[in-house]
C-alpha cells in the first residue's frame, strides 16, 4: 500500500515516485539517458524507505531525496536539486494568499485592507504593523487553529467568524465594561508607575485616559465606561473640598461659592482634556480607542456637573475648527422620575443632551425602563451595541469588568435560499448551522484555556476585568460570567 503524502496546504494524495524522478531531472542541466536512469533510481530508493510509512509530509520526502543525491556520484546535481527546490519554494510562496496579502499592504494596492476600518489610518506605520500582524494571525488561525469545516463555512459565507485578524491567534476578547470604579478606588500598577486613588477630578480623568489606552491595546473590541458620571463623582467632590479648604485658608469671601466656581471650571477642563486625550492617542492596535461613556443617571451635584461637562465639551467641538469629536461615543440614559419629564430634577440635563445630539450626533439615547425590560438590568452597551445579560454574585448584579468573548454571525438568507421555501428544510438547515456556529464560538473559549494572567496585566492583575489575579493564575474562570454572541445576518431579508 502506497504511503499518503501530506501536502503543504494540508491536503493528502498517494505517493508518486514519478514526481521525484521528474523533479530530479528538472534540476539537472542535462537531459541524457544516464541522468534519467539515475533519477529513477533515486525515486525508487525513496519509495523503498517509505514502505513503513502510512503518512509522510512532503518536506520529509524532499529531505530524503536530497540525502540520496548527496550520497550519489553526481554532487553537482545534488546542489542543483537543492537550489531547484529552493527556487520552487520561493515561487510557490510568492503565489500564496498570505504573500499576496502582504504585498498588497506593502504596495498599498489592497484598498479593501487599507480602508477596512474607518477608525484606522492604514497608510501610517503603526497601523500597517497592526494590519501585517492581522494578516499573519488570520492565515495562521485558518491554517492551524480552526477546524477545516468552520474555515470553509466562513469562507463560503455560511457564517462569519469576526475579527480573525486578532483571535483566536491571540488570547484576546472582544469588547468590555471597564471596572473603572474598582481600579480608581483600590489603585493599580501601570507600566512602572503605581497609581493611588486620585485626589481630584482632573487627576481622575487623566488616569482614566491612560486606562482606556491600555485596555484598548489588550482587546480588539470597544471599551465602555458604564455610568461614568457616578463613578467619577467622588473625585469632583474631592476637588470641591480642596477648593473649599483653599478658600477658607485664604479667608476668601463666600468660600462655598468660590469652591463651586473653581470646581465647575476644573470639571469642565478635566473632561475637555479627556476628550482631547482620547482623540489624539493611538493604541497598540494602531487606532483611536473605540470608547463609550455611559452617563445620565447620577443624581448628586457632582454627577450632574460631570454630565454637563461632557455635553458642553461635545457641543463646543474639538480643536480650532470645532470639529465633532468621533470618540468617546456618548450614551445618555433617560429615566422616569429623574430626567424624563419637565418636573423631573435632572430634566435640564436631558434638554442639554438633546441639544448636543442635534448639533453633534451624540449622545445616543437609552430608555432606562426599556433596557431593563429587554436585558434584565440597566447597563451601557459594550462598544456601540452589545448589551451584557444579567449576572449576579452574592445577590448583587455585576456589570463592570465583564466582557464579550467574541462574535460569529449566522447567514440566515443563505439558509432560506437553500431551503427553497420549504419551512421544514429551513429549520433543519438552521439547526445544522447553529451547531456549527456554536462550535465556532467554542473555539473562542478553548483559546483562553491555560492562558496566564501575565499576558494582559491591566485586564487580569490590575482590575480592569474586576479581578486581581497573580501573574501565573489561569484566566479561564473569569469568563464564566462573560458572553458569546451569534448575531443573525439580515433577518428582514430572510422573511422576504
């Protein structure tokens, strides 16, 4: 029985000595009968060695051929064969999909790749480094990590395995709600600096900008700070107390009014700086952080001041030309009894939010009651649109620190077309593809098994994910309260 040869692309074929003979003859600069007989003898010798092999990789066969040639009388032919194989490998590599994609990036001829993300400038070096890493990561994942049927389903459009340029090659997840409150309250280490609890709102927002950049560099989805007005309210009050103390120290007339005025100015400036920071820094992914601020539910004076500062800065615009800021994405919550009706205490903030939306597109508006009705609890979406489900620990709802592990979309119109208006067939195919999508999502989970916390200290050791693990602790357990998403592509089109 002939050995099975495993080719470079993973396919299998029966061993053929004719291919070896042809390759040896092709490497020779002579075409006489003597060389042909010698090439046949080399092929027969290799075939004899393979009698005990059930399977053999093509590279092993090449090594056997080279060894036979080196032991034979035609040393120059051995060298010629090695050079021939080298040239063939280079020619084959140049025609590979991986090489073509890399060339498209280097030459900037692959417009789809360069312009795939409006949040990335594909013509600058940091972004091109990220795109190059993405090309390699995607190729490796499809070739060596994901099951062949999942890769086939992705490439033919039955499913879409999102963000293949990051995961599962890297043990990364998609989007999250940062546990900013826990990080600022308990302190954390970032790089070489140990950061304590901020003593003012200006320091708190400066630290928040650094947290956003670090977190965004370790995940590939959007980062959200949930209820930022309530989270940062203590630092507004810390600034107020500092200004009040200063007024009393210098015997300033009406110290409370002085403290309020100085705090209002500091808060506005702090959030102006934060907006500029977000829009001017780049993450390790070569892009501006896709960050969302959720706010609007804070009831205290400090929380309202933050709400006003966020909205007034957005209305004012960014830079000397007063452009509309792209980030942070703003999401404002409206709640009955708080800011919905004219008689509600924070109605003026709602009106400011609507003015801001009319002039600067954001904030998006969330109906508190509807979010609770649909998702079970209130929280800001992760990134731009993904909402966490409810999760409790010790009777307390947990949102901050949780995440979405990844997304695999299901192509419903494709299923409907293949079902040919047969509902029974449609549900049969749907069940089959759902199982496939589930297995694809499970590869997201399996990639995170046995991964240690040290791969992303800001997430797992310093509190962004709501935990403080040690460097060699496994991270798998913290994802038991995460989510995986399987969105349905064009549900409306399916019904047609």
